[in-house]
C-alpha cells in the first residue's frame, strides 16, 4: 500500500495533537497515575471495549442480508477484526477497504463493491447514533453549559457533525431510491468526460446501490439501529469503567459527549490507531467536566494503549491465517478508486 501525502499529513497532525495533549502536563505524573490505577478495572474496560467488534460484525450481517442472507458470523467477525487491525497499523483508514476485501475473499457471493458500499451504511448509522446520544447527554443537568473545545462551543461541533451526517444521508438515499436516475446522470457525464470509465462506473454504482439496500426495509433499518445503539452504549461503558480505573468521577452521560467529540475528531487525517486525536479530544472532553488534565491524559493513554492491543493481535492472526497480504489491499484500493 502506498504512503502518500494524506498519510504524511495524518502522522504530522497526530504528532502535533500529542504535543498539544501533553502541554502543561508532567509525563512523570501521568506515569505515576497509571501505576496507581486499578489494573482489574482497566482489564475489564479493555474486555468490554473489545466486545464492540463482535457487535459490529453482527450488525454488518443485517446490513448485508439483502445481498446474502446466509452469511455465517465467522467471516463477518474475522473481516471486522482484520479491518480494525489494519486501521491500527496503516494510515489513511485503509482498514475499511481491508474489511470489505477480507469478506469477499471468504464469501465470493458478495461483490467487493457491494461489501465496501455496505460500510457506508455502517458509518452512517454510527454518525447518527453517536450524535444523537451526544445530544441527549447534553440535556443532562450534569452537562456543563457554555464550555468550549478548541475554542468552539461544544454545540457548534455537534451542529457541524449533524450537518455532515445529514448531507451524507441525502447522498445515500439518492442512490438507494433513485439508482436509475443517478446512473443515467453518471453515464451522461462519463460519456462526455471519460467514456472508458462509463461501464465500470455503472457497474460500481449498481453494486453500491445493492450494498445500501438495507435502507429500503423498515424492519432491517430498525434492527441495524438497535445494534448500533447497543454498540455505542457498550463502548461508553468501557470508557466509563476506564475512568473509574484512574479515579475519574463523571456521570455516565459524559461518555456519550466524549465519544461524540472523538468520533467527530477521527474524521480528520491521523496516524494509525488515531493516536493523537484520541488523546487530545479525550483531554478536552473530560476537561469539560472539570477533570484535571493529568488524570484526563492518564485515562486517554491508558485506555487507548490497552484497547489497541487485543483487537490488533486478533486481526493480525486472522490476516495471516487467511493468507492476506498488504499488496492485495493495494490492488483493492486501486479498484475502489
């Protein structure tokens, strides 16, 4: 896989954000706070945090059911683990491509373009639920009013995230409900600008619409929504347990605010594993609730490192077991481009 300017920019931003995170914080104090933390609670937080990946795989099964309703859980789980592992070790969010590619290797009945398109639904539901939970948490009397992150009111960050999610939702539904019109417009455009891409692009759009077909069924839509809510509540629980491990006392609703901020933040380019972004926004998010920067950084570094290890090792094991190679992902990237 190629290391391009986006990867370089992401790593640079992560380094700058890590420096921003550690400003005014004595790293020796952070190390001491980590040593004083509850190991059993940190291990429990790691176990609960790792549980979100099987939940994500189960949700993916429902998303893909219009294409293949007989997919076993195993390939979905292995592909999800592989995708997260690749996100953790390769820049530019290549894990999304890896996840889609790994599934098509195990389940040839699902075209790569449809598998990749299904991840758009995956991320759309994530954005909707994370922002909704964040807005609900802001109604909690414990939420500090008028606080700012990076100089902007928290409500402004939520508003921009909601606008981005809304525009994405509109684009998705145009493809879901008006595929023939979208394809006709594309063909007219391609015929004038790049005729050799007309048929290829048409095939991709058709497969993409197929991958988004879960959006047409109210029952499947509700099922995916429920799995998404469970996923993010479990994620918030893992973060809250990790807070307890370092002695941070905040309401559970604070985790919804925190994960909303971090979810918005990881949309920008960053180093593999989202290092830098997670720590910076973890400090800012907990700071809204008056948490000392040293404790906030301790939570962010401790939980991030511990939660990074299990899914990365699991994904690497499946990656090797399935005989995958990073050059295969590079070819998949070229096909998806």
